[in-house]
């Protein structure tokens, strides 16, 4: 049976009390067979074990017991008034069968098996007071998308299938939820050919006539009738709007209708049924359509009590009796789980599995077998021991880019009688997040002289998709002196690689001396963050300035008060520094004997004069002296270059080194010069004294 669909479901159980008198004949007594002992129960359908099965419970909520445990879905079901039989529906392979189970012998009779039966949520059976016949609904027509149902009866052994209500031909008149009220009347609900306009009717089984019992008061109408065992009262559900319904009671003929008070907390109630003594009504309460609870209440609204409410879908309650000596067949069921924690689990993560199974034959040793199925996409993972009750399952590596659901299934068997039970749980294996691995981890450092070249001239990075699913990236540089080989978006499949090469281009040749930093950014489009690599380019200058020292004279004669141009510095330049410094040092030195009186203390012996971009070096000859000229040019980076030259001061000598004929005149000139020097000396001294 699938989840309950169609209209609301009512399970009616008409209960009778059995009394067998003792007959006395001619002084001796003859006891009739004593009927089996019965106990009052509430029957309902629940999906608490994964599919729909039929359960019984004491009216106070104790003694919960499962009656059916088939491979698919069973329910709803109704106990016969004598408590001996269970009439129920079973859905299997798209076919719904209507069955009767003998609770004493476990013998089962299939009354009707047809696709024309409603889905298991809508086909509700009802027993006749004598437990010999069952009323149920069966499809007789289809108009468009509307299924047309009629009420049928059948004997408990499957004979005498009889249609007892007849929808108006060529209309959507449909008859649902039969309920016996005495042996000759069956109540049911009908829309009389109108969508969602439901009223309650009854059919007389003697003459086939039908009459209205409860007319519609509010749309959508009156639903799910039931009748008390003594045939004096009826109960039903009145719907006045979406999730706005209430329980109503009236006399069996529909007179004196009254709402059951004190049920304001219940916005979605249906399928009422009377207790055997008529003192209480059991009903179903569906909360937000997510689960169902079973409650009881007195017709006057007092003694409201919950019977079953544990988060499962509990539906179609009915109140009746069941024999105590029901069959106790061998059962094996999984009662808890299988459970998996954590769920979802990370890719390749560990999951703790647990399951609890119960065998009513405690002598059996239970065996466990676990399997995993991830749909053939990522493998099925592995168990530490698949034959234990609570193993650990290691999920497979999931790099598909999307979460994958894996089915963890456990089969428990008793190892003796061949009985087993299987259940499964779905575990979601999360995908590995998108991730790119960029290698190497190091940054690029390159260097070179101003103007290039720079070494190394390039660096390559490898991008590998080590994450889940497809990864894509773009690569950019934030400086113009780096070229990248990647343009646009690069798409990588799982484990695919791509190379990003950054190359120093000609733009670096114009960079100034110093350190320049650029960044290569690899933007992982699916990732949470970018990857960056720093490229450091260092421009150095080790070339000294360039200039020309031109020695115009290397020897000069001794002169008096006259400077001679002896050298010139020109063509000063540097690759980097537009204005390198120039340092010119002229150092006089004695190269022969010199009279103390011949010291020239007056005026400079040399002079450097800058004219435009040239430096002229002038010196005045001194007897027995030489002039060493040293020129040093230095740029801003401290690179320097030096050149030097020497100028020698000589007397007027002939080729043999003798004084020429003019020696005498020269002596006179020398004396005259000494006199002049002496006069100068006096003037300077007087000036100093002043």
C-alpha cells in the first residue's frame, strides 16, 4: 500500500458481546462450546516500521501489538464483531486484494483481488453484526479522471459478491465508506454527482432504496459515518473548509445532530468509531498532514485522551474486540533502524551503523549482513565487518561535484528456520569541495641589469583539479611587464592539469633601479578563495659612469704667474643616473730640490673651471714640481670610475742638460722674481698685521 490517498479513511468495527447460555435436558446439562475469550482493543494502521501495517492497542495506549508484517503494505483493517477475524486490504505489485484472516488458525482467504479496488487508503471494509458479511467499496466506472465507486457486500468465505448501491449513470456520483447499522441497513457517503458536496445516505438491503440521513450543511460536506453497536447513535465528520472539521453525533435516523464539544485543538479530525458500549468515540487526528494520532473522547466532549501519538502516520482507528488466543507465529522483525551517524557524511568519512532486531523465538541466534549501494557512481565504500550488528562503514571518495545518496541495507536472519527481515537506510555522501592545487608553492624572483635581460625570464605554475567535479579558473597579472600564456577561462575535469606561465616582457627593460613587485592571481571560479603568486623583479646597476680625461700637456716650463690649460674632462654620462658626481683632485708634488725662499705662497697653483659640460684644469708651473691629476666619477648607486694623468714642470734645458746661453739672463730674472716675491710678501704681512 502506498501512503494513504484519496478521501479520508474510516475503519468501522461493529462489536458484539457474546453470551452463550447453558441448556439443561432431562436432568442433565449440555454445555454449548465456550466462545474464545476476547479483549477490548483499538485497531489502526501505521507506517511506523517503514510500510503500512495493522496494529492493535489497548484503549489506554498500552499493549501495542503488530498484527500484520507483510513485504508491502497492509491496511486498513477491521476486526469482526466476534473478534475471530480480521478483514483487511493488501497492496502488492499494483493489485489490491481484499482478505480475511482467521486469528485462531492464521488461515487466510482472498475475497476479491482486483485493480478496481481503491488504493489501500480509500477502500474501507465494514462487518455485518453477525460477522458473516463484509461491506466494502469497489470501483465500477471512471468518468474522465473521476473514479466512480459503489458499495458491495461479500460473504466471509468470498461467496455472494453483491452490489448494493448504484451510482447515477453518467455522473460522478460516488459512494464511499460503508458502515452497518443493524443487519439490514448500510450507511455511506455520496456526493450525488457533485464534486466535494458530500452527504450521508443509507441503503435498505431488503428493498434497495436509499435515503438521505445527514444533508450537507457546509461545503465540502459530511463524511465518514459510523453507527453504535446498539444502533441508536451515529457519528461522522463535518468539513466546513480546509483543515476545519469537527466530530458530530446524532440519533441513528439523523435527528438531533450536535457537534462534539471541547475539540477546538483538533483542526483535522476524521474516521470516528464508537466503543462497544457506546460511551466513547475513537477518532484520528492528523497534524499538518505530517503524522496521525489516535484519540478518544466521550460524545459530550469530556474525557479527551490520546491513545497513540509517536510521530508515525497512525490512521483509520476502530474500536472492537479480539480473541486472546490469537496465533503466535514465529516472527522476526527489525524494530529499530538501521540508523547511520553521521548523516550526511563527508567524502571518505566513517559512518557508525546500528540496528535492532527481535525474534520471538529467543533460542535463535541472529545473523547480520550489510551491503552498500551508491548507484555505481563512486564505488560502494567498505565495512570494517559487514557481518556484525553495528559495523562501521567508510564512505567512498566522492569527487563528482554533487552529493550522492548511498543505500545501506541490512538483512537479519534467524539461522534456523530461514526467516529473515531486511531494511535499509539512505546515507548522503557529500562531495569533495572544488579545489585547485597550485604548484610550486614558491614565488618567482628575477633580477638583471637596468635595461635587461632578467634571469630567470619566466616561471611556470601547474594547476591541478584535486577537488570535486569540474573546476575552472582564470589567470591575470597586475603589472604590464609580465605576460601570461593563459587567456579566458580554463576548464579542468577531475585530475586534469593546466600550466600557467608568467614571462618577463620588454616592458621590464624600462623599469628603474630597485625592486618591483607583481602578482599573478589564479581565480578559482568554483572555489572560495583565489591563489596568488608574487613575482619580484630586481633591477640593478653595476656600470660606472663614463667620461674622457684629455691630457693636453704632460710637461710645462716654469712660468711666473701664469696658469696653463693642461687637461680637460668631458663626455660624462651614466646609463641610469642622469647626473653622476665628478671629483677632480690635483695634487702638486716636489720632484727635485727647491729653495725655501722659492716657496710660492701667493695664489693658487692650479684651477678647475667648468664650462658647460666640460671641466678645464689649469696649473701654474712651480720649480721642481709635478702635478698629479685624478678624476673620479660616481653615480647614485655608488659605481665609480677613475682616470689620472701627470703634468711635470721643467726648467729650460738644452739637450745635454746644460744651461743655455741665456742662463745669465735667467739668473737675473730669477733675482727679479725673488724681489717681486719679497715685495708681495711684505704687502701680505702688512695686510695681516692690519
